[in-house]
C-alpha cells in the first residue's frame, strides 16, 4: 500500500496489487499533511499535519 497527503488535509491510499484507490479522506481540515507512516504490522497508519495534531487510522 501507498499513502499520500496533500496541502488541504486530504489523504489517499492505494493498494498496489489491485491498483485500487481509496476514497479521499479529509484527515486534517485545511492543514498541510507533513507526515504519514504505517505501523509495522500494516494494520494502522498515522498522519501528522501543520495543525499540530497526530491522528491514528485503522485499516482493518
């Protein structure tokens, strides 16, 4: 999987084996996402943005 964030607080997730793109999620309202990272087991990911908030997301 690959995840990306943009300068409006949105994130996108792609599953590479199926080339499927997830719906766009608004993770941080009107804030630039600076970091995204997967957990070692791949079941969660974290986002961090200019709003000073870190959010955890569960994939399964």
